[in-house]
C-alpha cells in the first residue's frame, strides 16, 4: 500500500465514528488492484467459513443422533 501523504495519529480513531473515518482515509490510499485483491481475499475467507460451518453441521448431526438414540433406549 502506497501512502502519498503522511497520516498523523488522532485520538478520534479510538471511537467508532473515528475508526470508520480512518478506514475511509486508508481506503483512499489503496490502488484499484489492491482493492480487488482485498475483495478476493474476503470472498475466499467467506467461502472457507461457510464450508467449515457446513462441515461442522454435518458432523454435529451424527453426534446429536447418537445422543437421541441413547435417551430413547434408556
């Protein structure tokens, strides 16, 4: 990331609104290519999280079924 201007630290960045302001400030310094790369990385992460969640759900069903069987057998 290239910084064509010097960014002075500001105490407002510690607030929610100031944090968004800082993000916008940094976003302006990104090139179009860097923004695309960031979006691709975010998409990859989203897909990995979705796959992990689905895998966990599929594995969790088997464990729950076993617990239900034990309860009905008792």
